[in-house]
């Protein structure tokens, strides 16, 4: 029985709604306490006391899910893009710019940058962010994890759903012989116990301060675990983090094989590539997400994908940092007789030099076209590329972050966006081509008019 006197009951109707893998006209969506409880036509007749939010000339889509973000790096936008004559930059030179930023940011500035990033996300239709958070401490001389709280507060203030991927960072090199720099001291966890104590305290504070359960897949604030990289996480600690994630039922993320230097250093120290090390020592499953894999071989990609794990691609950042191009065709078609849908690929905005998941999806396909001189690399067996890329921004992101979202259906959180069907950039769309029109012809800020998180409108124009 639905209590229609309850203020938390809401009803939504758009001209089109993407439901059960097709666009349907004039569906109504009933929401209670942030969860979709009924979908159908003419629900207002059934619940006449509930006020309806009418979204005319609009289409409701599930909100975009950003699986990988470093919000503070928004502060680098436009910086590090000037080069001395004939002296090109690379990832490692960019990293020095990032470390310089870290040294100069106050706690308040980090909160403001994070809030700014999250606001930009909301305005382009991102309803959930997986914040891969390793900038923990208020300065290089303290290990207070104060900035973890700043990230949570920024998300709460903006209204975005947050999965805080609390990141373990212990060493400056694979062999642990290099000392942490002053900047890296703000990332440091000196032991697994130290890291776990903070995680446990965060769980308590989230419940006390926000009345939310950090392990509830419907919660607006959730926690996950991350190992920064094989450079920053010794193997024995990596194994413990995996065990911890399974004990707490948290997702587990890790930067993996973004640069050849990382792979070469790992081979020199462990006699294996980073991905081989994981395959042999970690029980990989759908709760694990590797970020980038731009240097991973086809053979090892196939082995990794067969575990059911995810790969978070960040094409705009991978281009910006000159990381290289991942073998996406192997992720979509792992072998001749396997699935043709890219269920393992999710998308992130990473360094946030540009925030738009539609653009990330577009460039996931475009960089493959440039490299392979083929079109439709990300298409499904029916030949549609838009649906595959859209799933990368929604369903696959929800799987990677372990949240109850990614589609408009009963029982899932009411995170959705309204797009303007009359937008100039979409003119000529049909129901068959709408996803392609969105992904190849628009950006989030050009078409998104309303962003709803948990049934609440957190942004509109």
C-alpha cells in the first residue's frame, strides 16, 4: 500500500522514457523515498493525490555514472599546457604539475574545487561519481585524513550521489626504494591497519552525521576501496585490500597499466606485468575495476575480462596525458565466440580537464576509428554503437561502483535526467537514432535540462 499523504511520494512523466531497452511514450514513474516503486501509464488516476512533475518535450534517461574522478585535479584545467619549443610533455611531466598543485592547495581550496567539479557533473547529467580519492591529509606533516570529510561534504552540498573510493597509497615506486615526495606525504597510509581505522571511522561518521549507511547500495554516500597503483601498493598490501573489500562488500578499484614505465618496473621487481600479478594473486570478479589498461596486451585483456571484472576508460584524460589508446575492440569482443556487448567498459572523467560523459563515450569510439581506420568498433551485433556507448555511461558504471542504479526500473534509485528533445543539436532524431544523435552530436550541457538524484531535482535550467 502506497501512502499518498507522504511528502516523499513523487510522480514523473516525460514525453519519452527509456524503459526496458526501448523508448516509450508517456510513461509515469512513481517514486517513494528516492526509490522507483511503480512504472506505467495513467498512474495519476491511481494516485490522484500525488502531484505530477510533467516534463514536456523531454526524454527521461537514467543518469550518467562517472566511475573514475580526481576532483581536486580540476584545479589543473588550462595549466601544464604550455611547452618549451621542441620540448614535448608527457605523463610524468604532467604529474609534476599535479604535485605542485597538491603542495599549494589548502583544505578549503580542495573542498571548493571538489564542489566545483561535482556541480559541473550534475549540470551535464552525471548523477553518481566514483571519487578515487587519495589526497587525504590537510598538509604534508599530518596524517589526519581530514580531506576525506571534505569530499563527502562537497557531494552532500551539491546533491550528487557519491561512492568515495578511499585510496591506499604507501610507496613511491614498485621496489619501495624511492622516498615519498613532500606532495605524496598528503596521500600516505603507513599501514593497512592505519587505512582500515580511518575507513571504519568514516562509516561511523556517515551514519552519525548524515543518517546514511555507507554500505547500503541505495545510499547517497557510499564507500569503496582503491589501491592507487602497483607503484604505490606493495603486493602483500594489495592482497589485504582485496580481502578487506570482500569482507566489507565494497567495490575495489585500481589504476592499472596506464604507462609502460609502470609495467617495466613491475616486471623488473616481480618478474610479471601488473595485470598478471593481479590475475595470480587476487580473486577478481565484478566488484573489481581496473582503470585505464592503455598498455595492456590483448592476451592479458582477454584473461582479465573472463574474470568478470570491469575496466574504467577515461578517453579525454588518456588523450590529455598522452597515455595511449587501449585495445577496446578486445574488451568488446574478448574472443571470437564470446559476448559482443561491452559490459565490462565503464567511463570516467579522471583529471576533469573536461567534464562530459557524453564526450567520453564519443571519444571511446573515435580514438578506435583513428587507430584502426574502422568505424563502429563499439557496435553490438545489431550494428548499433549508441546503445553500447550509452550502457558504458550508465549500467556498466553502476556495476563498477556497486550501486543500485543505471536504469529506470522498479526497485532502483530514482536517478534520472531529462533531455530537451527540441535541442538544436538533436534535430532530426528518431527513436531508432536518438542515442547516436546524443552521443555523436551533443554534449551534456547542450541537452540536459533537469538532473534528479533520489527523486529530487538537484539541477534544472
